[in-house]
């Protein structure tokens, strides 16, 4: 096309289109956008993060940054569409957002799990996990005369169920692998398999390494999921509240109020333990508990179940507009010293 990329926000795009758009932005706006390959997926795809910055602040220091990731779960396409929309606003409409960019840097990772994202486009629309294989290395997958039964059972189960992959949002190294009453499983064939060990997945490891190396600059951690329209805050692994819980709630309230003003969309606010169930090894808990980022949130985007993961593409722009309004409403609050 004449515009140099194929992103439309009128349909959902494959990972290749998203990467080409990031490359286009890096080429077209080299003074604002740096494209960083933070690692590679299990299947070898590059994991690309866009860092948006208009340079040092007036005191010659790096500006406080806001991190946003999406596409941790394959089937949750809306998140990646929303963050690329946010990127397009920040970068291609930078004069509108010059005040915002004077005070903050942005680190935007559109697809944390490119293997799962692509698999959900090509093979299984409802694929959630990564695409690694931790089962073949298990003992019962090798035949010996004494384990014939286990061997046959193993491969029968392997054939009929979806045992590949790990749930990235159970794979972070903070209270990892605690099953409790919650939804994290040690069964590789389960949707919420937490992996053989924390950060077993190259995708979560790459993200965590990058965040740790830059944690002193990051003031807010946002991870976009879908669906159910909720603005969730830590802790996710326990019903205990963080000591600065009221600060976190106050900021989040401003976000959901700003969201509601755009199209009247209502987002519920609370810890995931109240609104859903306790979960161990999630990225928001890790961002707060290990990386020490005070404002760490998981946002569950549209809708509330009418279409669920199959959210029509006509809702990309409305969803993106309201979420961008919500994030802008709190960006200044979290970045002023
Ligand atoms: N939901 C999240 C999940 O990973 C969640 C819910 C929120 C977990 C916050 C942990 C922390 O299960 C989706 N849709 O993935
Ligand atoms: Zn998710």
C-alpha cells in the first residue's frame, strides 16, 4: 500500500503484519521509536518491543516509563490490536501527545506469545498457551518394556488432548506453582499449566529479563488480556492486600472512569481474587512483587461474554479508544516523580 504498512484496525492481523508495522514505525520515526528484539519464542520468532521516547528530560535524565504488553494468550487478539492502536496514536499523532511524551517513555510489547498467537490464527482459534513441548522430555514418553502401559497411555492422551505449551500467565517466578484453590495446574495437558519450572518459557523469560534490566525507569506495568471488562490489581496469588492498595485503587478508579466516559463501557475494578479466583505465577504479581513496580495491573478488555474471544473486529477501534483514554488519564499520575 501507499502508506507503507498493512495495519488497518478494521480487522485482526497476523504476527507478520504487526512486526512489519513496528518496523515501518521504526524506519519512519527513528527519533521516537526504537524497536528492540528482547528474545525469541520457542519456535524461533523474534519478540519485538517498541520503545517510544522523545529523549531525555530537561534535566538530562531518562523519563519515567509505562510498560504495556499484550498477546500473552494466543486467542486474545483484541489486546494486540489495542496496543498497536496506542502505538499509532503515540507515534503517528505525536504532536497531539507531545505533552505526554515530554513526561514519559513507553515500552510496548504487542505480542508476548507470537507462537500461540499464530497458532490461534492457523490451527486452533481458542489456543491460549505457548507452543513449547515439555512432555516429550518426560520419562513415560520413552518406551521400555516395563513401562509399556504408561507409554501407551501417555501417547493416547498426547494424541487426543492439547498437551503442548505452558500458560505464560502462570509461568512467572513469584509464588510460582502454588495450586491452592486457584487455577494453575501442574498438568501439561491443562489450559493453565504453569510449566516445569518458573520462566521455563523463552517468552516470559525474555520479558522478565528486559523489565528487570529497566525496572528503575518503569512506573506502571500494564498487561492486556481478554475478556470480561475488568481492571484487576494485585495480589493475584493471595487474598491479602498490598500495603499500598489504596493508592493502586485510586489510580485505577481514574482509569475506569475515563474509560466509561468514551462509550459508556463499564469496567469492574478489584483484585482477581475477588472478581475471579486466586492465581499463582501471574505477570502482574511478579511485576509488583519482584520488579517492584508499584502500579501493576491486568486489564481484561471487551466484551463480557457475548462474543468473548471472538470479539468482532468492528469493536477494535472503540475498545482501543476507551482503553487509551483510561491509560492517558493515569499516565501523568504515575509518572510525576
Ligand atoms: N485472564 C487472566 C488469566 O491469566 C488473571 C486472569 C488476571 C490472572 C490477573 C492473573 C492475574 O487467567 C485471562 N483472560 O487470561
Ligand atoms: Zn489472557
